[in-house]
C-alpha cells in the first residue's frame, strides 16, 4: 500500500514523544493530546486498511439516526469525530452510514440491562468477552434482532432484554468523509478494556425510516489509551465501578497495532478530564468488500503498519 508523505504545516511547535501512543504537549501544560505530532497538527495521512475486529454480541440494528447518543447517561462528555476514507484511493467515503455503540460508565449495554449485575460494578453477568460466535447480520435495516440465527444467544447477537437504546446511534458521513457523535466516555466490564464498537455501511439508501440496503464494509472497535482511562476512573460515576478492569495491553480483542487497530487520538485537560474529551480517528476501509464481523482473533493475524 502506497502511503502519502505526511506534510506538517508551519505554526506553533509541537513536541511529541513516540509515534503510536505518545503524548504531544501543546502550549498549555494542562492539555493532553495523545498521538503523533503530525496528527496533533492536523496533517493528512493516507492510511492502510483499518483492522477488522469482532462485532460482539450486543449489536442492535435499531436505526437510531442521531449524532447525540447520550440520552440520560451520566459520564464524561465525549465528542467522537471519525473520518472514513477509501484505503486504496485515500478519497473520502461520502454518505456512508456509521454505527457506534458502547457500554455506559458502569459497564452496562442498553438493550441488555437484565444481563448486568447492577450496582456499582455494573458488569454484565458472565463477563462478555466479545469473542466471535457465529455470523452476525450486520446491515442496518429492519427491526432489532430477536437473537442469534437460532433465535437465542448462541448466534452472533444475544437477544435484547429491554427496549433501551442509549449510547447507540447511526449517522452519515459528509462530503469530506467526516461524521461526529456526542456521547460519554465509556466505562468497563469484566474481561474487556474500554472501547467503542463501530460499523461502516455503504451503497445503501437513506430514507425517513433509516438506512436501507447496501453492505457493511467495516466492523471494528475503537480504543482508549491507559492514561486517559486511569484519569476517567477518578471521576464519578466511573469511580464507583468496582469491576476489575482489563487494560489495553491485556485485552484479547485489541490488535495491538496502534491507530491502524482503532486506537483513538485523544485531547483533554490533564487536571479536568471531567470537562470533556475529544477523540478522532481516520478509518481506512475497502468500500467494495463486505466485513460484517470477523471470526478470528485479530491479534493473531494483524500486523503493524
């Protein structure tokens, strides 16, 4: 895959440590920006294909067309800005449907509240690992699924236990390939690091009822570096989550290949993370391919860029 050279525009000097998950310190010592200096300066890069990861058991084809998916959930405000590009041509993918969904600050997924322990821990019972288990449907059309292919929990999706749909939403990319969501910083549950699920659908039609047809060209997960997660754990309600947390390095789903694997660039106040976090990432996809999910562990085959 041919990469464009990164051109860093002139301006304020930015000191960076490392490339993959380093920290760039800007003019304000209180502001933290994770990632490379080039990314911090907004320079454009042509990426290789973003790693595919498992869809997990809690995807609901609900067609909640909205950018603000917070509803009444408490937590650190999170603005998530994604750019979708064709990994081969580097051109933006316009009018794609991007789904995101994630757990609450206490580790609970909407639609599956009955499967959580409740209380301070908030960890789904049985400790879901998001390990692949069958062939999920993937395309965001029709009614929410009634379970896996056999109607139970043995397929790609566990059967929803309630009608809640907080922290889930779908929105379309603009002419530059960008889509922005407003949500809260995710929490954690047994067996997984902090993450957000994401799907990209193309070649469908936008209607008043939602997004119909087309196919899923990317299924992945977005990850957070440990320093940001540790900072969030000091803030209520995250501080009441007593579930043992799995770190990024311990997670079995994270491909361990940096931003290509879904590691987000983050910007927040070191001392006041409770005021909010801004996250962004460019995702390289193959629009002509179909990736509803993956049935292999990503870190067994993924390679660094």
